[in-house]
């Protein structure tokens, strides 16, 4: 158990719909990353938040958005869903120990199926 | 074009055999990480290598960072069925983590 929780574990929805994925980081971790993993694209970085502020953006579509709340949990919103959005979505929180390197801890993921 | 290319993409071996997987790039990194991901779960960090030429061992797993810090290898000695999983390398470019294409390893009992 990494200490990172994600809900829901599975999500089935239809094209055109909107869904919200939730992530709670490990206690004390300020940084949250979102990733999308599909068979053909591998693990792709979407976006990073640090202490409530957006820090870095990756291959995130305009139909997708995210935010990090004051209690540090984060939500990833996916709208106007397409079949190709079906994938595993992972959240990771990270810590950088003094003098060390950033380490990410991944949640169990949300499996999204768009029909 | 992927920043990190891993090979082989798939590997199926018998229990007890040795294997090596590779992670290559044309870019130089300050550090590189290896993760293992089991079906239905998120990746789990195995090791971080930092110095060019560095070798780190984790039980039967040996990780090496290339001298030029552009590539890395993971060698598994006497593979066990519990080693089955997706092995991913990752590099932190300063503002995000890039993950490799992955090597899916199956160890047959």
C-alpha cells in the first residue's frame, strides 16, 4: 500500500459524458501528479500540482482539467469523453528527501472505460 | 518519438534464467529511476541511479547507469515467477517525469 488513494477504482461511461477522478496523496506530500496509461501510449504525464498550484503540464488535452484543493487532495476532470480516453489513470504523490531525489508513490489507479 | 526507449518490449523466460532489459535515450539525465508495475496496480519504485557508471543491487536485481548518463540496464539473476511484471524506466527532466515504453516480463514456473 503506497498510501495514495484513488476513487473510483472502475468507471464505465458513455461518449460525450464528463467524469471526475479523485486522488488523496500520502500524508504530508504536497505534490500530486496525474498520468494516463494506455496500451499504445504507455504511461503519459498529464499534469502536476504542488501545494494547490499547477506546477507542470504534460500531454493533457483541453477537455481535461485538474485542481488541487487546500486539503491537498486532487481531482481530474475529463469532459466530452471519447472512446480513445479509455485508459488507466494514475495519481502519484511525491516527496523529495533532504539531499535526495524526488520519489513518486503511485495510487492503484482508476480504470476508465468509455463506451 | 519516445524520450526513453526500452528493449525488449516483451520477454518470456523460464524460472531460473537470467535476463537484461535496457533503457536508452539520446538525452543526458541527472538521474534515472526503475519501477515495476503489476497488473491492476500502480508502478512501484525499485531504485534511483544518479552517477554515471553507478551500479546498484537490490537482491537479485542489478541496475546500472551508463557512463554518459543516457542509458541504463536492469539485470535479473535467476528470475522467479514473482518477478513477473512491467518494468519501466523514468527520468526527471526537472519539471516532469518521462516514462519509458516498458518491458513486460513473464517468468514461467
